[in-house]
């Protein structure tokens, strides 16, 4: 998703002043909304922002550096539907989805990024029950997203414990976890 200037967006994430984002898809022929979802600001982290190439020397705003929001790097939980396939999602469902992750606001920007990234990895597995070894298969990907961290696997375990403490996942024992339903 092409978006605004890179540097101010990263500064807003670091300062905690990034806004919530609404994403709209509409049917131009029928003049109606097809899909509308919100990404709460507490899910916005540096790992989902991609720096674009500066505009060329021939461009009117040469040298300007834009950004892309990598929606695919977000966990599905971060994209809270309001309208889905042209139908309004019940307000209680939207509210519950929003409130489930409010604990992220209490976390530092660094921790929020890690929590969202580990949760995205868990969601990529596509299964309700998963093992620690399953999540470890993403250690290379997480190392690229967080190059300053030299202890990726301990950090994965730590983030799974935080997600467990907030009721997002359930620890079943012997390295096995289950995603808790909303």
C-alpha cells in the first residue's frame, strides 16, 4: 500500500504519535463500499514500513522518499473489519476485536513491533495449534526485521509468553501452543 513520506512516518511510530489507519475498498460501478478495515496505531511498527526509492532527479519533488505499508506483514488480528464483502460487521464484534489488543498500547514501540511480528508468524502457520519449533522456522525472517537483536529464539519465547499472559495464545505444555478464540 503506497503511502506518505518515510522519515516522518518512522518518527511518528517512534514517538507514539502515528494515527490509526482506515483502508477502504469500493465498487466504483455500484458506488458502494466493498471492504473497510482499521489498523489500530498500536499495531504500527517499523517492520511493516518499507522505504521507497527517492524520486528521480527529473521529478518535480526530486529526492523525496516515500513509504509503503506492508499489510501482508501484519497479523490478521491487526486488520479489524468494519465492512466485509459489502456487509457491516456487528459493532460488538469490531469493539471486541479492537479491545483484544489494547494491551499493546502499554508496551514500548520496540516490544509492540516484536509482539506483532511474532503474532504474524504464528498466523502465517495457518493452524490453531502450533509448536515452538514451528515458530522457530521464522527466526531468519525475524532476524532480518530486527537486525540488532542477536538472541532471536529467546525473544520468540519471551513474546509467546507475553501473548500467553494477555490471553492471545494458550500454552498447552511441552512446547505446544493454541491460539485462543475471540
